[in-house]
C-alpha cells in the first residue's frame, strides 16, 4: 500500500444540537469524491477528533466509509494518549473499513515521551492493528517531536508503512526520507511546503488545503512528478497564502469557513472552538477567489 | 467553600492487566486519610486522567469517594478538550460525590485558545456543573496559558471558586491573587515554590509531593500561616529537591515509584508511560530519606 | 561585601546627537542618591550597554562614579560575548572605581553555552578581575540559562560573590540559594516577584522599578526584613502592575518614559529602540500615580 | 548585483595568543579561491564576529579582501545591536573593499524588535551604507524573527538587494520569495535544506558546509539549476548528515574541526567557545569521508 498523491483530512460536521451530522458528512464526501483527490482522512486533527467521544467517532467512520469508493484510500485517525486506547480505536477503525490508521503521538506527559516511549507505543499499536499504521507527528499541537531516530526504528515494523509529518521543516522531512526504507511513505502535512517536501522525497500530502482546493493541490503533485518544477513552484506560490490561512492562523474554524464558501456545507466547529471571525472569512474568500478555474 | 491547606493529587493504581485497581486505590487513600492532608484530588494530571476512559474514571471516583471522609475535601479532575465533554464529566463527578471539580484548560487547538475561548468554555462548564468549579492551568503540559486577564473575568462567576496554577512562576500567582476577589482561592501546584506562593497570597497547594511527604508539606503551610517565616523557608528548602524530582523530571512514573518506596502500593503507570528507571528510584529514595521523622 | 538591599539599574541618557550625555547622567544620579537606594548599576541591560561602544562605556562609568558617594554600592555591567572582552571591560570598570562588576552570560552561540563553558568563562573573568564578580542570568534576553548546577561550582571561587537572577521563577531563585554558601549573594532582578524572592533567600534586588519608585521598593525590602510579611505582601501587590509595565512589556523605552514622568530627565533610547508609544506613557502614568506619597 | 550560487561564510583563525591570525586567514582563502565557490562572507556568525572588536574586524576584512579576487563576491558581516554601530561597521567594510554587507538583525531587546523597529534600523543602515545591504535573519541565535511582512517593506529600498535566511523553514523562504521583487535575492543559510530552498526560489546559499565541501555544495546548486532534480535531491541527501553536524549540534567549534580535517589550518575558536570534543571530530570525519572525490 502506498500513499503517493494528495489526501484531504476532512472536517466533521455538527448539527444545530452540536451532534455529529452524518448526513452532511456524506454529502460533503460525495462532492470530494468527484475531485482528483487520492484519498481521505477522517478523524484527523482537522476532524476535531479530540472533541469526539468513541461513539461519535464510530458514527463518523461508518458514514464516511460508506461514501468513499474502494478506489480511494480511506484513512482513520486513531491517536489516543494511552496505548490501549489507541489499540482499541485502531481495531474499531479497521472493523469499520479503514484502509489504514493514522496514529498521532501521545503528547500529554511531554518529558516522558522519549524515543523509547514512542517506539514502545507504536510497536504495541502496530502489533495489534488489523490494518497498516501511519505514524503522525504534529509538534505544533502536541508539543512533542517524533524524531527521525525513533522513526527509523519503527520503520522496520512490517505493519508501520509510513508517516505524516505536519511540520513545515522540510529538512526534517528530508531526514525522515533518508532514515527510512524506500517502501516507507513519508507524507507532508503542510500545504505551504508541499512542493519542496515532494522535492526532498515525500510521496504525497495530507493537506487541509486539499479539502478546499483539491485540484490545485493535486496539480502541484502531478507537475512535480512530471518534472515540471518551474510550473510546480509557481503553483505552490499561488496556493501558499491560502495554505497559511488554513494552518495555525485560523485552524479548524478557518477550514470550515473556507469550505462553506466553496459550497461544502460543513457548519461550524464544536466548542470551545468558535466560528471563524468575519476578518478570517474575508481573508479566506480573497485567497480562494484566485482558484476557481484551475484545470486538473 | 475554601481551599486553604494542602491537597494531594493522588495517582490511579492499575492491576496486572492494566485495569483500574480500585482495591489498591482505596487502601492507599485510607493511609492518606490518616495524615494531616486537607483533601484529595482524583483524576488530576498525576492521576493519569488522560489515559482513562469514562467508565474507568467513574470507577476511580466512586472508589475514592468511598474512602474519603466528609471532613476532607474531595475534588475530581474533569477537564476535557470539548466543552460538552467537560460538562458531562463534571456532572458525573458531582453525582458520584465530588465536592468540587478541577477543570484543566483544553489545549489541543493552541492558537484558538484565546482569553475569549477560555471564558466561553469555563462559563458553560460552571453554568452546568452541580458543584463548584476550580480552574486549572498547567502550561508545561498543555502548551496554553490561562492568563490573569481571563481569570479575572471568570472569577466573577458564582460557581467558579478558585484556580490551581501549576506553574512555578510566583509572579503569575501574585497576579492571579491581585486580579481576583479575596473569596477566590488561588491554589499553588508546584511544591518547589509552595512557600513563596503562600507568601504572595495562594491559599493552599495541590502538590504531588504531598502524596509522598504529607506531613512536611502541611507543616510548610502551617508555619507560614503562623508567621514563622524563617522556619517555613528552611523547611521549603529541605523539600525542594524531592519536589523537583517529582515534577517534570520524573513525572507520574517518579510519583508512583516514590509512593511505593514509602509504603503506598500504587504500582506502575499505564503505557505509554513506563516505570521510573533505577536511577530515578535511587534519587527519589535519597531525597525522601531525609524526612522520616518530621513532626506534624 | 554584601548586596543586601535595593539597587537601581540606571539608564544611560543620550543627547540630541545620540551621544552619551554625561551631564544628564550625573544630574539623575544626584537625585537618586537622595533616595534610600543602597546602590546603583550602570551599564546593565537597562543601561543599553549593548548599544554602547567601549569609549562610551568608559564615559558613562566615570561620570556615574563621580556622582555616587562611597557609602553606596557602585556596580558596573561588563558582560561581553568573548571572555577576553569581558576581562578587559571588568579591568576598565575597576580602574574607574567599580565596587563590583555584573557580568551577563554570553549567549550568542546558544548550543555551545554549556555548564562547562559558563564555568570556564566566569572563572577566567573572576581570576582576572581586580574587583569582585557578580554572575548575571537573564534568560529572557539571552536565550541561555545559567543553571544552579553551574552556579554552585562558580560560587566556590573567592572572587565570585553573588549573582543577579532576572527571571521571575522564584523556584529557581530558591534553588540558587540552596546551591550556594550563605556568603554568596543571590539578588533578584524582577520587581514583580521581589517579595517572594526575598522570602526564599534572595538578599536584595536590582530592579528597574527601583529607578522609578525607590522608596516603595526599599520599603518592600525593609518590611520583609522586619518580618512584617502582610504589609510587605500588600505593598508588593501595589507595585506589581508598574513592575510589569517596566519589564518585558515596555522595556527600556518604558523605563525612560516613566522616569521622565517622575522628574528624571533621561531622554529617549538609542535606535533601533524607539521612544515608548503614547499608550505606554499613559499606562505608566496611571501605574505610578498611586505612589507619590509612600513613606520610607 | 546578484547572489546566485554558493558562498562560504568563512571562520576567523586565531593564533596561540588568541589574536586574529591574518596569515592563516589568507592562506585558507587562497585554498578556497581554487574551488568553484562564488564568493565569501567574512565576519558572519561562523566568523565569530561577535567575539571580535572593531580593530580586529578591520584586520580580518583587510586580510581577506586581499586574498579574494574581484571575480568572486566579497561580503562582510556588519550586524550590530545599535543602528549607529551597524552604520559605522558598514562604512568601514565598504572602505576596505566589501562588495556588500550582511547585516544581522539586532536581537538583544527582543520584545522591542517589532517589524517597525527592523524597518527603521535597516532603512537607516541602507541609507548610509556605501555598498548594497543584505538583510540577515538567524532566529535560532538571535531569538527574533525578521518576518516576510517587514522584508517586503525593506525590499523596496534601492540599497537593500537581498537577504540571508538561516532558518530551515523552507515555507518561510518561499514566503520571502513571494513577498519580494524578483530582483531581490533570497539566500538560504541552511545546507540541510539547500536543495528545497532552491526549489522554492532561493537564488543561492551562504552555507557553513560550503567551507568544508565546496564542490558538493556547488554541485547541488548546478544540478538544480540544470533541472536535474533527481540528482540534486540525491546529492542533497548525501550532504545532509554533514550539514547537520556543522549546524546547531557542533557550531563554530565543529566547523573549525572539520576544516582542520580537510586541510584548512584554521585553529580553534575563541573562548568562551571551546574546541570541538573528540566525539564531534570523529562524527565529522565520518560524515566528510564520503566526499573526497566529488566531481565539480
């Protein structure tokens, strides 16, 4: 199984009573399935996974699986703070049809999260998971860093097939590529550095921006693969302003606001998150307006 | 309700199958009840709350409540990332007999955790909680900072009665005291700065060290209250080395190891946490050995 | 030589051509000498020392020395990035009459600034300096931390007699006191945590706020020494808002603006620093207005 | 004037009495001049500029200028904390033959270093400098960040022609390229991310590694420019381990040790820096050993 291409980490819609809204989730996915995206991640950071309980998580997985055809990768976020909870979540995701699980690092007990602790955690999860495991490092949110030295050890596990690195430090992505076998898929998580990440060996991207601008993100990928670097770089520059607005600046509220602007009815985030403020919506509209007619 | 005094944030024992061990939890509490401690916190950070599911949390609360007499404060940690989950956990804790709930800040979506977001979150929790709410700031673990400006706004809520500040920055504790009414209880969370925190107006402490050295911690409190500052400072200096070992250096594994050394059978932490290494146990034994005969 | 008491780290006035203005420097010092301050630091961080060349530094030292009577401590900041430059600056300061030198850590080559590097640097400076050496840690500005472990080693040097710790972490100040002999003077650098720092064993303070409110700062010191803790704490709370404005928020521009408000003609800072904005001046005026009539 | 290509930020040799050793400086430069490097930076961070006084700085400039033919760019580091000192240093560098000056951000007064402060500082320096100015951002050492928003404003100044960005965040480099006119030269400072930086529009690199492996670094540049991306990426991967050792891990001591290994007699760093430890020398030897026969 490989993860070349562009994947969308989709948000989770909620209804007016702040419950998971599977109807809107399916409707949005049916629209995304009509784009060139190579696959989807449900219950990632952008899916507000940490704000859902286990029952709601199952609801979201089942509804999404139903809408995604077998020809596209279907990845489920199953990171938890405890090893046993991550194992349980991974087993449930597999039962509900996940092709792979994306397991964010535990990060609460920061000083205890050594390389050894990560290796133990992920080895236990990968031993138990019925489907392949993708490591997932997101230092800006977790405060811990899954370093190339630990990844190199984990990459030898037959059920650990790749990693999403959400940081924009392309040097660390290059390190990860160098530290792992060529069969191990290093996947970029920052749309603002997607093209250079591909340059240093990332095989694809799981990009919030791909929810909003799937064609543009896919085209950056295809241009790079075709060796058309100048065009890839030019397009990368065009998407970067929107990428940054969807990153740390406006986060999940920004992603949902942007999607509502382009016709995906995904509502507002769950409290304590608040809807994006008007200034964010205006900035997002301006950044997206440039992309209506990008040919695939 | 006030929180003058010294409170122990107790760990959660697990059995050999990594299940919550309510028998050992009760046994340990019966020992602590025989000390001068003023109350107990279950399911705090040191209780590995983030590693427990809701069912296990209820188990721990019920078992602990049963062992703590009404004369001691019984506080339950109910922080969750989503507002609705924090409300549900607070209601359950109240049903099971909590005197108050200690609600750690959400911290996953860091850039969205503005003063306004915190005020909305805590106001909703306090509106819904049947028992009083204590705010809880632990920047070193959460990566977010509940600032005095937000606390000042929240301190006017009739069901928000105090705050645990886990940081060692005594200046910030002084700010919190100055920013809130005198009925609002600011509680220190760092044993290594307990005496100076009391000096600037903290009313008490929720201190991991108080699990291990309840008499010494209580005596720091009593000496300070009695105006015997030189003795308080001298005792503070004696406890500081042990306090630091139990803080960021060895964390929950260190706390459990130290408790096993002094006769509390609390086992080992839940994975991905690992038992404290031998070097930690040796250092902890040395630091604790100085305190066997502290008079209360 | 001991450093009990309150010391003012005075700013360096510049004239209209951005030259060191020794006339205004002397005039300001003559006013400060009429307050209860125990001594003065020239060419500290607040003296914009890093913006002066060696010739200007000598000018400032000579002019200040002339205005400070022998009954007050006269301390000169001589920190430099290179060991040999710190030695030369310390020798010059001694020639010009410094009672002691305050030597800020080098901090440019951060990852190389290990405990060993600090011990080598300060040992060389103390070996060569004709006058006693005070260590000086200001992590917020330098990005490096002179830890208690290194200070404990340096405190055995006969020519290293104390340390200014500018951080507000009172726990680290307590560590420093515990790690060093009782003859070693630990001096607080944060007015917002002055009283608690004294509680844990600091012998005095070098406080920007002492330039602006010398009587209030001295009174916090005297009340604490007299065991009148409640009054000390109450006064500490009163000075804290002004202390915070003069700290990281408005820095040297804020200090100079505040001094101009209370009758010290010290002008504006040197570029790239800019004069404090109007909002800062208003906030400072409000914070200072409360203190006109504090009895000594 | 443009800065396409690879530039070496050369170290400053000291003699046995810790004085600037212009003889060894010239000798080393004559060796570098025989490599394909496009130019040289003296008195950069790797030149230990912050450890030199003004007289020594002049010595180093004069000696280096003499050894560098007019066909190669000759750049002098002239960053200082005060604006007037940066201006003086830039004028002296120009008198001594600098083609351009590289002006590191002031960074001591961190909270005052706003976009406006940087714009004022660099505008004043560029107004006064007889030779073109390169901005220089090195957040890891200075603790401040010269952001694309400020650079965009400065890039309109006719005497500000480019910028060295030392951070490995290729996204920020892409931002800088997007925020500035095509005539503005964005230059990478991290060899570990050189190829991806070129991919996103950096025109060249000022790379410590280029002192040690000039041919390999130049070849990464030429391969990328020729559109031979696969070969460029493969070579980038080969140089990355050595690049990392010369970066934050071993710093200037590591650079000098590595140069001594490959036949450049540049001695040891100035205290408080210490010579690289044996473990560093061994690691550097292993990393360099792979590169003896790289064709230019």
